[in-house]
């Protein structure tokens, strides 16, 4: 590199040359620009020049800009091409042209001055304006600026005014779009990593003033040197450049060893796509090394290793003097390939003595030797050898006499490049790259589209996408499908059906692919299988057995149950883990099997998977004759491995087994497995499906198990009765309560007959019957069953046995449902103390009771105590089971419920989302437990007035429950009921009525007209009719609900009292204030007795009673009630809870009626501000209680002659009611009337002088500050 002449900006601002020296070059900045008129040249600045003329030139401005910017960056020196080279000196100019890339590369900073890009501040569209000019800038079209963009590490772009536009890094995406230069090149990757062709392409759309400069500007890009010769013409300059490139990459004597690429010797490589990551890695490993470099491409047959090697060779052919392809399948093919190499070399260099002296037809071993000798010549260093299909390497464990030792065919010298393709992972002659399936769907669509000639399928053809996903990124399968579809009218969906149903026939009738040497999808792995069978028959047997399992996640513990098989190789395979590992390792080494790479948490040893196409090959080729004994063996393995729910991490093991169980179920349905004597297996699979919420599949398994037990053991055998009991549990879970009852009674009668009334199995069934009666709302019958079970267990097992305590716990839950909260608490505490003593405080049964006690405290309104219980249970579950166990997640869900009750809606949302994400991961998105959390999250969104989100969640839950449980299950109907509540809140009253009626009819059918869930829906329908002003219909519903609750639960149960309360609301709406008062007082006394005076349900009734007293003009009594409600809510829920704020609003209404307008205003302001803080401004606009406050606030402003504030508040409320209830709702009409009245009687001129002087309005400074703040919230004044 020649010496660089720099400019120096002295402290006084003078700009002078720093003459080049042989010493260290100081840090400097460098300018990149396009030449214009009146540029400053070397002679204009050299000593003695007239600087007054120099600084008058237009180009001086750019020099000043560069000097100033360099100084700002702490740089004293800088370089500008117009004046820092003496272009009249040919020697200096030539040296500068050859050094310029490195000058830019070594600069501390590069400033790109864009004279045609302006960045004047034009407001909001300013950036859009300069970006358009930036894209069109002349700078991107000039030849010399290419190296000025790529070479420097730090590049900053400036406008014609000198304003910074950004850096090469920040503008990278735009620069890439404009220039087409690879991002990696822009980031400073070595240019040797990019092919000659690609680098040439960067300059294709660039031009220069002098034609030869189109070549000379690329000298640095290709890292070569050549003397400029202006006048030689561009074509001659390009020829000289190519010669220099060849010398650089292929050596000085490259012509002596150059052999043209013979594509005829290569296998055909068509429709190659993607693999850029692998090609880049190959280039990194093979290029720029002084020693020999070798890359081994290994992977499954059909994955396109050969095509990858050929694509690399064609892309980088200019970097090699010679490229040869060798068939490494066996020794004979090797030797013939070497003869072909010799013939290629002699065609280009017939006088090569080392090759011409050998008889190529007689002594192939000698041919191999002389070709290797030619490759070993010290100056012959730039060759590339591709050893293709080296699939049978000679290794210590390979008994095949035809196996090849590749070392005898490798050159001895330490130079050159080698690519080996193989299916075997045992080849270790170089750096290994595992070639795997194509990572994305788009690459597969491209292959199918190209091969079939069907274009545009990647845009809008879901059937094509489904087919490509099924073929799972295997190029051979994708190419085969495309070749088949090219010549037929078969649709993608029809091909996919044929592929699944008639795989082998489809493959045998598909066209052959030239690029796979007559190998097809159904034959390509046969050679590999034969070699595997030679080396380890247990490995071959494992591959055959795999057809009877799912293709994913097969592990040793699953197969160890097959050690009783008659087959000696299966016995050997499953004898111990070492044997299994030996067998699976061989399959992995041939690329047929991969490690299972699932990101899901799992228990047990790691698993292995096979590609979907390989799995179908094992089914249709290796198992062409279906083996029922192997199918039975697989079913036995899966069923035996199903864990009980008492085992640690049982749910993780069940999730691993589920896909294998699903495959066994298909064999059972199709009659492909001998099931005689396997009733126990069906029972276990039924258990598995039940825990995975696949209830329909579980029912089939249990029924088959029951039939097998009855036939093999008789209807009264205990195993038969256990299955009957489990079928009862299943029916109960499905909501088929009548069928469940039949099963339980059958099991109970059988157990009583076979084992006696006091046997534990009998008592367990009694307990389950109690559960059923509780679900049916037959609480008295349930209590009888639980008490019978409890007494029997206390007698048989003792009062502290865990089974006894389980019934105690269930009895506690029953008492809670009956509203006997004190009795419930006693049961829970007894169960808790018993579990702690018997099992310890951290056992899951102990923690379950802690969780139940939390539920009880929540129902009692003891929210702080409930929170303690939940947190204790949560910490215990996390410690015992892990954070992702379903019991842990259920407690997280309960904690979400509690936070929602406390008004901590943000915390509640976090809990629900955590529970939901955990359950989706652990159980799947459609599991019943997952859907219950979805339903809870829907309730929360409804409470937050995120009504659109709530509706999505409810619909997801509803569709999930309908799919899993059926349209008439009680969980489905609960969600239907909740959706009715949502529609009511949205003002969609017709849709709400449909939901309530569906829920009501479903509950009546499933549970009966008097069940508590039925009555809850009756009550909800009453609320709806009240909102619709169908007061008579509402009264009927409330009275029916009241009578039903009294009968089922008693007059003092909370549900009964809730209905009494609602009836009070109705009477108040009907103007029957005396009757309303009776209802409220009755509800209040009942809540005080059952829940205490400070429970939120009690306070809710107090609040409504206060509002009733206000309507009755009993203002003193009303104030007492409202204050009691407010103080109670603040104590129980906190001052910012939405229920507290509702009470604040009611107190505001009372003060307004009392004429205490300042106090009323303070209450409204507190309520509205609280809603905004709790819910955000966006959510407040659709939250009904907040809208009611806005309405009342508007009335207050109107009453106090603050018309503008009244109008703003009315408009805000109207917008919200319109969104939630619709524009024709009662509230919207009232607000429109008020706004119209304000417009008619507008007195805006008075607003400024009157709004603070109205009698009753506060005049204190602090209150006026609040008012100004409120005005800002309303965006007025």
C-alpha cells in the first residue's frame, strides 16, 4: 500500500497537507462523495497556490464539511480524493488506485456527503421526503463509491446541508434494498466469503465517467493489484482483472493445472432450493486455508447432500483450478471415478507425463496412484474433490467385506479441498455438517411448484401447504410428489389422501428422478437397512418395531416392557439400556433416527424420532406383511407405562404417552391388533384419555375394558366393578349424570354383594355416589352417602386414615355448597390436621385441603386468610410438584379468582395468564382444565370492560367445551350462561336472552328444574328481563329462583339471599319501594348471619338499601347505609376497588339529592378518578359503573350551570353507552335528550363568569385545582 497524503485542520482553522511519511499514519476521517463542478484538486492546495481562488470553488464546501465533522469526532486529519492525490503523476495515481480500498478500510470514520439529498425541516413528512431522495441518490450509481461503502467500518451519511441522516448500520435495510449488497457484506464480513459472481453483481448497475474505471474500481473488492492503463478499453481491463483473480485464487501456475468443469461427470442436480446456511458454512470451512480442508456432509438418504455439494462446486468454480466428482459407493466405483479424473486431466493437458504413461484400461490401482500423485504436486493446490455417496465406510463395527476405507483414495499432500457426502455419521475425515430437513414450508412449496409446474401455490393453496407439511422438509419426497403431479390432474388434497392410504403403491407408480440415480422414496433406505441388519440385528428389529409406535419420542423405558417377547432380538434390545443405546446409536449414525428435540418439559430418559417419510417406509415396506404380534407388543408397552396419578410427574409421562396411545387406538379400531386378554390395557388407556380430557376416547376404552372383564372374569369380579366405577367417573365428568348414577349403583351393588357393605372398595363407590349427587344438586342425598362412607372408613381404617380424610374433605366441600360454612370449616380443618400428621405438611393431599380452605375463606369474605392459604398451597405445590404441574396451576388460577374478588384486576390477569399458559403447555389448549381458566380470564375481561377480549375468550371456551364435553354438559352451559351475562353488559339483550334460554333448557335437561345451577340461570334470566323492562317476566323468574333455592338450599343460603336481593332490585324498579325494603332487609339480615356484617355480599345489600332509602327520601337513613357500605368496602377491599368506588358514586347521588353539591362533586370525582386509575382511560369508556358516574357527574355540572363541562361529560358517557349497549338503549336516549336540552338553552357566555360562583360550589383553591384537572381530563377549557 502506498503512503497516504492527509489534510490537517490546524487549531486556527487553516487546512494544510500533511505530507506522506514512512512512519505510523495518525487516525483520520475520509470523505465519500460524487464529483461535481469546480472540485478542489491537488494543485489548488499545494504550497504556493492561491488559496483565495481555492476557497471560492464549489468543492471547498465539502472539504470544510469534512474538516469540521472530523474535528467534532475528535480527528485532526482527514482525506478527500479530489485533492489528496496528484492525478497528474501517473505513478502516484496508479498506486492510489491500488491502495484506495485499504485507505477507506483503515479510516477511523467515513463521511458520505450526498449533494442531492436535502434534509430541511419540513415537519411531519420530513423523514419521508429525504428517504425518497436518499433512495434515488446518484451516489448509489457510481462505481468508485462501491468500495467506499463496503470498506470502512464506520460510515455516516450526511445531507447536502451537512445534517446527519444515519449510519451504515442504522440504514442497513434501506441500503440493502437499494444496492442488493448482502447484509453480511455491509456489516464487514470478509469479502472472500462472497463468490466472485456475487461481488461482480454489486457493480452491475454502477457506472464511471471513464470506461476503464468500471474495472479499476473493483481492484480492492477482489483484493488484487493491477497497473491502470487508461486507453486500453473496458473489455481488456476486465480480462486483466480476471487473470489477476484467477492467480489469486488458483495460484500463479494455475494454467498448468486448470481442468474445465465437466458437468457430464456430475449427477443431475435439479430444483435445488435454500440451504444458504449450509453453503455459507461450507465456504467458511473450505476457503482461505493454507492446509488441506475437508467437509463431511452427512444425513438421511434423500436429504439432497449430493445436490448441495454440486451447488457449492458450481457457485465457487472460479476459485478452483479443477473440480472432480467421484462415486464413493464402493471400491470399484471409486477406481472407475479416478480413471475418469485421469481422462479429464489428459484432455486438457495431454502431455502430463505422470498420467499418460499408465494403461487406464488394465491397472486401475495404478490409475488411482498416479491421479493422487498429480493432485500431490506442490504447485497444484487449488483443486476440489467431491467424494459422493460414501455410505459404507470401513469401521470397527462394520462386518461388510465390501466396506470402503476412504483413506486409500485420499491424496497424501496437505493442500486442496475435499467434500464427502455420506449417510453415516461415523465418517470423521473432516469437519462434519449434519444436513437436516428443510426448515420452512416455503422451501418445500418451491420444490413442489417447480417439479409439478403448478405455479403460485405458495400464496393461496392450503392443500399444497398441507401436503408440504406432511412431507416434512424431505427433498426426495417433495420432488417425488412434484414429479407425480406434473403429469396428472390429481389435486394436492387427493395426493395427500393417496399418500396416507396407499403409500407404497403411490411410490412405485411415481416417475423416477434423474437426480437420485434411479433411487426412489421406497427404495432409497433399503440399502442402508441391509447394512444396519448386517451390523446389528437388534437395530433392524427396532426400526421394524417402530412402525407400531408413533414416529416421535420413543424411549427405552417405554420399550423395556417388551422384554417378555418371543423374539430373541427384541429381548436383547430391551434387556438393558446399554443394549438399547447400542442399537439406537447405529440407527442415528445412518441418519434414519434423530434425537427428539421437543422443547416441552418431560420426565424420564431422552427420546428419539424418525422422519415422517421414514416412518411410513417402516410401515409399508419393512412391515409389508402386518405383524399382529408386534402390534400387540406395542399396545402392551404403552398400556403398561401409563402412570397412576400418585406418581411423581405423572402428567408429564402421560403427555409423552398420549401420541403413542392414539396410534394404538387406530390399530384397535381397524382390527390390526389381537386384543384377547388385554382388558387391563384398555382400562389403563381409558385412564390416560380421561386425564387428558379425551372423554369420548376414554369412554370407548372403558367400554371395551368392561366387555373384556365381564367375558374373562364375570360381571361381579372386583376388576370388572372397578371399571364400572371408573366409567361412572367418566360419565360424571361428561355431565351424563343419569348414566353415571347407573354405573355407580351397579358398582355399589356388586361390591356389596362380592365384598360386603363395609369393604373399602364398597365405601369408595359410596363416596363417588356422593360426588355425583352433589353434582346433581341432590345435596341431602350426597350428605347421606358421604356420612355413610365416612362412618364406614372410620370403622375400617380409623379416623386419621388418608382415605377417611378424603371423605372428610369432600364433606367439607358439600357443606360449603350448602352454605353451612362453619361446618365446612370444621371438616376442612380436620382433614388438614389429619393429612399433616399422616403425610406431612407438604404432601399434595395436605396442600389440596389447604387450597380448599382458601376457597372457603374466599366464600366467607375472609380474603386475607384466603390469600394466605392459596400462597401456602402454591408454594407447597411448586416445591413438591414443580411450577408447571396442573395442581400448581390450579392454585395459581384460584389466586387469580381471589385477586379478582379483591379488585386487584392487574394481578388477577397475571395469575390467569400464567395458569393458562402453563395449562396449555402441560395439558394442551383444549383440555377441560385449560378451558376453565379461559372461562375465568373471560370473566376478568368482562369485569375490566374488555368486552371484545372477553367475548373471544368465552367463545373459545364454549367451542372447546362443546368439542370435549358436548353441547349439553354443565361446564358448556356455564359458559353459555356467562356469555349471556356478557351480551347483557354489551346491551345485546336479544343475544343474551338466547344464551340464557339455552343455558336454562340445558340445565333443566341435564340437572333438573330444581338444581342450583338451573336456578342460577333462572336468576340471570330475571336480571335480563329486568334490564329489558319486562318486569312481570323478571318477577316470575326471581320468584321461581327464590322458591327453588329455599327448597334446595334453605332460606338462609347465600344463593337464596342473592335472589331475595335481586327481587328487592326488581321491586325498586317497579316502584314497590315498601316491598323492596322488605326484601333488602331480609337479605341483609341473612347475609349478616351467614357471612358477617363486613362481608362484601352483606355490604352490597347495605349499599342497595341505602340507595332505596334515598329514593324514599329517607336521606338520613340513606347516608348511614351508604357510609357503612363505603367504610366496609374500604376495609375489606381497599379504597380503590371498583365495588368501593360504586359505593362512593352512590354516596355522591345521595349528597346531590341532599343539596350538598360540593360533597357530591368530590364523590363523583373520586369515583371517576378511581375507575380511570384502576381500569385505564380506554377501559373506563366502556365500563358501565364508570359511565353511570359520568352521567351523574354531567347532571351535576348541568345543575350548577357549567354547561361546557356537562356537555363534555354527557358526550363521553354517550360514547361509552353507545359502544356497550347500542345507540337505541334507554341510557343513550336519555343522554341525547339532555344534550339537546343543553343546546337549546345554551348560555355559553355565562360559563366563564358563572361556573365557579354557583351557590353550593366550593371556592377553595384546592377544589379549583381539582376542577382544572378535571377539565383537562375532559379536554375542555
